[in-house]
């Protein structure tokens, strides 16, 4: 899971701080030394770490902490603020051409995830009402064109190809094609190399000149850590990037690239890839990312995902049920099938504050289990579904027999229901707190 190692370390450091009623300067210094080490181990750029620690330390030994009733929490707040600042403060949105067609050029090394990301970005844009065209301009990598076509087919998006011709011509022709076919955004999947070389940079510069893109986005693999940052610096020097897309953040337990790349290159991260599936691309919000890194969850992204996947009416009904504490097993069943649409359970739970991966045990659920769950719930009486607390030993036995499962299965389901109820309650409490403007610290 993203940032797992860093989050764990920071949490340990903060736990010690929070345990102290009053903080001395020496306590803060010691904690800062540990934070510094944790960041370096996460492969954050050395200079970035140095600057960051200096900023945090200055504030942490100041009045706002020392005179606070909860100094430990104040320090965490400062770390949070500075991490947000480091990653760019605000969401960096895509630039669209004011009239005419918006051209987005995706550049990057081979294997960074360009072709996949072209599809993912096309999907997001199409969901927001745009009419994207995917252009296959990677003429060197065997099967790159075919790969983009497959992606386009899956997403029902048009793909422009011209075989192995000069990529500059392909890019230009795709703009004409888009004009004729009413596409308002073009995403150009350019060629990559294993390493940066002159020929590649030259080709990309020529494409840039030919189609005047609104966005030149570098796709980089976050798992390569500081290499990703170096690659970004090089590409930025040659092409003046407008932003970055960090891929494979789902597998990046360290997070060094995500934390350093903006500070080093000045280019904002615009999106992050969170998995191989075409729906696994998220806009990058520094604030939410800092929250995730500090193990405070990312309730906003979760709620956003939930509202995208959920039927609004059902979501409102659910909210009502939660308010009145009448979330029953019928709703639970409904919920399980909805939740599966948002993402894998461990991804979802990592966004919830206070849920460490260890707590996931007992909550894993695969498709087969979902069928069992359905059978179990269907074997209950309407009254049992409405009020699961009445399900005693003999009822459990009857339900197991009726659904062709075991008593353990029934017990597990009831436990999962209870945990989900708590989890949703926690989410709504957080959201309510946020709306009231309460700070999370
Ligand atoms: P390209 O050579 O830059 O076009 O790279 P591809 O799009 O072919 O991607 C290379 C590999 O990375 C493929 O196996 C993708 O499925 C995988 N990939 C791309 N983005 C992500 C991501 O965000 N997370 C994970 N886990 N895998 C990704």
C-alpha cells in the first residue's frame, strides 16, 4: 500500500510525542531527527528533507506548540501543513485550450505507464463530458499501437493510428481528425525509451512544436524514487513540462518521488496512478495525500469515489439510515455490492483514518464470499435482517442450514456487518466534523 513504511514510522514518532503532556525543545529536536530519518529512508530528496525539517523545527519550537494544551498534536499539524506545502498546496488542474481542441502530450520513459495512463486519462475526461481522442504516436515499441487500441476499445474511446509513420505527422494528422470528428481533447501517447536520449527528446520537441499542446505531462513511475525525480528534471529542462502523472503509487511503500518531485522540479503532480485498472487514476490533492501519509486517512477521496459509484438516491437513503441508526442487514448487502464498485477493500480502508492494514483481517471479501453472504442474508427472516441483534444461537444454526453454509460463516458475516456499521459511522462522523469546520487534530 502506498506510503505504508513512512506512515508507520511517522505514527510511531507521533505516538511518543502525543504521550507527553508538555514538550521541551529537546523533545521536539529528538522527534525532528527521527522524522528526518524516516523521510530519508522513504527516499525523499536530501535537500528537500533538510529544508522541510528546518521549516518544521522553526515552527515546532515556537509559541504555537509550546503554549498549546496539546503540543504533540500541534507538532503533527505543523508536519501536515508543511507536507501539504511541499507537494504544491492546491490541486493542479488540467489546462484546457480556451477555444478549439486541447492537446495533451504524454511523455516518459518506457514502462512508466504512458499507454495505460492515456486510457485512464481519456476515461476521466470522457466522464467529465469531454470527447477525447487517443493518438498512437509510439511507433517504436512493438505492440504499443495495438495496446492503445485495446485500451480504447475497452473504454469505448476512439484511437487514431497511422502505423509506423513519423510521429510528428501522426500528431498533426490526429488534430485534423479530431476537428472532423468533434473531439475536443487529444491525448497523444508518445514513444518512450529505456533511458533519456537525444533522439527521443528531439522527436518530442518536434511534436510539441507541431501541435502546440496545452499540457505536456510526464508520466513517471513513483516506485523508482529519486530516479523518477531525476528523469523529471531532465524532461522538464528539455520540454518545459506543465505537470506530472505519478504512476504505480499503489505499490510505492516509500513515497520519495511523490514528496520530492514538486519541490525539485517546480512541476505540479496532476494525477496519480493507483493500480493497473483503467479506473485507477486520481487527481492529486496535496492536502489529502499528506493526510494519507500521516495515517489520518483520506475521507474526502473516499466520499468522492463513493458518490461517483453510488446511486445518489441510494446514498441519501443510506445517510438517512445512518443518522437514525437503522442501517440493517438489507442495507449491508446493498452496501457490499456497491463497495466492490469503488475499489478493493484494502484500498478503501487505507483511506479511512485509524484503519491500519492489520485491522483488515476478517474484512476481506471475494466474489465467492459475496454469493455466500447473499445466501445467508436471504435465509434470514425480515425481522432478523432489520434487527440482527436478535440472531441468537439457534437462529444462527437455522440460517446456516438454510443457506448451505456453516455457523462460523454466519458468525463471520454478523461480525463483518458490525464492523462495517462502525466504519461507516466513523466516516460520517468525520465528514460531519469537517463540515462544521472542526480541525482533525
Ligand atoms: P508505457 O511503456 O509507458 O506505455 O507503459 P504501459 O502503459 O505499458 O505500462 C507498463 C506497466 O505498468 C503495465 O503493466 C501497466 O499495467 C503498469 N501500470 C501502469 N500504471 C500503473 C499504476 O498506476 N499502478 C500499477 N500497479 N501498475 C501500473
